[in-house]
């Protein structure tokens, strides 16, 4: 099980002289907002701070669109491909996990509508997005969601929220039949701010509970300060489950089973002394590249490729030519026997 929050080197730095905070400050010189304030639900109480938020998000979204997945993203996908990943959880809102092939909980492909309510197809979700996804917008009135387009970004950049097409359509229909008019809601980025309920909170809670019952045997936490209350609670619950797996230690147990690993440049606070077993000091990209290198040396069978052959031009005789049409990575052995696979879950931050 992995809990991650890692910095993406391809994203524009927030706090440098030409960072996103200062660029927004140039547009709103009289507004005093700290970095965390731009991700706090309280900013919607004031029109000016709301405009600042929209401008900031527009610039952030454009920066994210230019970003590329990091070695850490590819590492998580590798774990998934090789059946080592139970689930990834992330605080990131950039959706880069989806670009490497990990379906996110905010993805339209992962959602279904039942009786007018959006639900997640939990079995298909490989990456739980704890703070939503910046690539979508959501109506503050009817909760309709749409992909975030360049037109949306242009309005957000000016500090303006676009009107909701769904609400506008309903209003037009009501007016046509002389019914009472309804309020047209506005669209906002579909991310979850601090002190704000997650619109898919029930489904995410169900996924978390289900993952705990599957008894993961290793928890990796990467690149997060572990300061957000909800995340701290989740990590402690996962860690308790992982530690229970490793106690008592059986004779054939692997050294890493039942362990909690924290990869971050700064050490965790003292409250984590009895929860985190190992702190790896450094950046996540360097660490995962080292893990992959050692993994290939220690378990080369995990990296063997099974080739599926088919005949060329319909010739299926022994003398006929063949070509490779598919490479399938296969771990040693079949099935999920005792000790055969380790279950990892990733929780990543933004």
C-alpha cells in the first residue's frame, strides 16, 4: 500500500520570483493570501478571494498541461502492471497518474450514474484522488461535471466563473413552459479544498474499507508532510493493518512484510515514531529508480517477458515463419499463492 505526495520537477514552482503565487499577486496586488489559503474552502466566502482562486487555478492548470509523468508515477504503474499494487492514493490534483495508465477515481471512465447519483466503479479504480482532479469543472448548484476546456480557463484567468450549461438548459426549458425560474449555477474547478467535503466521499470511504480488509503487507508513503488531518487518519489506519500482517513474524516472512516506509526529504514528526518503521531521506524519483534497479537484480524472473507467437500469412506449419505480436510481463509462478505477491498501496499528495 502506498501513500504518496511528490513534487513534480516539470511544474512551475509556486513560491519563486516568477512562480504562480507571485504571478497572481501581480494581478491582485492588494489581496493578501497565503499559499494554503488558495486551497481552503473559506475563500468562497469573499468575491475577491474567489476571483484570485480562479486566476491561480487557471495558471496552475496551464502549467500542469505542460508537465510530464515522473519516474515515481511510472514506478507506481510498474507495481500495478506486475500485480504488486493493491491501490494508489494521492493528494495530487494533476491527474498525471492517469497519463501512465492508472485509472483515477475522478475519471469519467470510472463513474456511473444510478438514480441520478454519480457513483464510482470501485473495482476499476487504481488511483484514489483524495482531492479531486483539476482537469474537470463542477457546477456549484447542480453538481454537473464537464471537462475543463480552454474557454473555461480563459474565464477563470479573468477571475470569472462560467455559467453551468445544464442549469442554463433547465432554466430555458422552465421558462418555455412558464414555470418558475431557477438559479443558474456557475462552474468551479472540480478539486476538493481543505475543510470541504469530497463529493465522492462515500465511495472513497468504501474503497478504503475494502482495501483494509484485503490485508496489505507493505505501506509506502512518499513525498508528503502528513499534516492534513484526513490523510493522517487514513495513514494510521493503513499502518495498523500492515503492522498486524507482520506480527507474529513467520519463518518464511520477507524482511519488508509488515513494514511502513516513509520516503521524504524531511523526517516525519515525532508522532509517527511508533508508526513509520523506516524513513528514507531523499527525493522519491531517485529512490524509485534505485528500487527498480535492485528489484531487477534480486528478482529477474519478475522482468521476464513471455512471447506469444502467431503464424505469418496463415502458414501454421513447423517450417512457417512467426512474428511476436504481444509481450506479456509475467511474475514467477502463477496465481496468488501464500507469499507470492506483495500488496502495495500508494497514497500520493499534491
